[in-house]
C-alpha cells in the first residue's frame, strides 16, 4: 500500500496546493484560466509529443492487451454517455462525463505504479495504455463537436469536426510525435531539452489548476460525480479483467497491468478538454479529486490481493 500512497499523494497534494492558493488569494481568479491555456497549448502537447516520439511501434503492438484495454474504455464510455443522455444531458456534456469515467491517469500514475508493482516489464503496458487514452480523447472530441454544432447542416458539422481534430494541439502533438519517430531522426538537443522542460510542467500545472477550479460553485449532484467515479474505479477495471482474463487469457503480468491501469483515477485530460471548449469543468475536477483519493484504497486492495497477502 505504501508505494500506491507514494504515487497518489503528490497528485492530491498538488490539487490541495492549488485549492489553498486560490482560497487565500495567492493566485487570482484568472490563474486557473491562464494555467489551463499554458497546459493546453504548450505543456501537455509537449508531453504527448515526447511520449510518441520516444516510443517504438514494436513495443506497442500487443494485440490482446490493446483489445482488452480499449474495449474496457469504450464500454464504460458508452455506458456513462448513455446514462447521461437519458438523464437529460446534451451530447457534449454527456461526452465529457463518458471521457471522465474512462480516461485513466496513465502518464503520471500508470508508468511509475506499474514499474513499482510489476518491475521493468510493467512499463510496456503502461506506455500502450497511454496511447489508447489518446484514442478516447479523439472520440470524445468528435462527439463534443457534433453536440456543439447540432444546429448546423451535416456537411458543416463534418468540416468543423475535421478542422477541430486537425487544429487541436492535444491531438496533433501525439500524431506529430509518431510521424517524427517514424523518420528515425533524433531531435536537435536544445529543442529536445525545451520540449522536456515544457512536458515536465504539464502535470503540476494541470493539477494546481484543478485545485483552483474546485473553488468554483458547481451544479453537479453528488450522485453524478460519485456515479462517474465508481464507474472509473470499479466498473472499468472489472470489465478489463473479464476481457483480459477469462476471455483472452492474457499472461499474468499483462492481466495485472490492465487491472491496475484501468483502475487508475481520472487523468487531467478531460478537464483540459473542457477548458479548451470553455465548458463547465466542475464535474470533472471533482471526479479527478474523488478518484485520486479513492484509488489509494482500490488499487492497494488489488495489489495486496494480487501479491497473495
């Protein structure tokens, strides 16, 4: 449990620091907006580009794991989306809810946790899952665009969606990274260093921004936020285990990895996307907080059970 705590605690502390800075006035009302702009347009794209540019395809091509993890994400996304629509949410809001319930914090928490729990071999599934959540990000972006433009004609919606996908820095960056990786060239060292500096700023700035955003009033009901949080921490890892274990019979290491990765708390990506579209991020910010704290319990219990303790 200690290493789970050691991974989760910094996330919670950075959110708490942002909250305290906002509550005491050390960071003003515009701080959350400006921090988000920095993350969306500079820091997070740099991180995504770096991940893609430094990962070889041969490491990522694990069909069974890809199918199991992607299906667990898609099923949870679809279930939460449908329930949200049934409860009267529009397509954009329902898409944000679905993404919040299926978007694991693989980059910041998945990599170190898998390395600690499973050793060096645990890094491969963590890296693969990081790119799978990009797929969920793109899917949510398409649905959000359709929801926001539902009053327009079909061809106008199509053109707008294509334009959004091609200009969204959070989607363009990993694609550019893959393209660069395919060339086999190395980045000029000063440029690579600048990208690494920006990438390192992504997670702390995003988490501090979430803490600031928690100060804002929300119309979200506890049922909504807790429902999404339970879908993320309980339902998704359960579905992933069923697909990867009984159905596909993946090796033990990959089976353990997929449960850990599916059971991670919600990452900051959905919150960043909400800020990009100037949508209400209050539900997402609370889901990030709840799942981050809750994952300390759920992941610790799984790791204790998995180790036979």
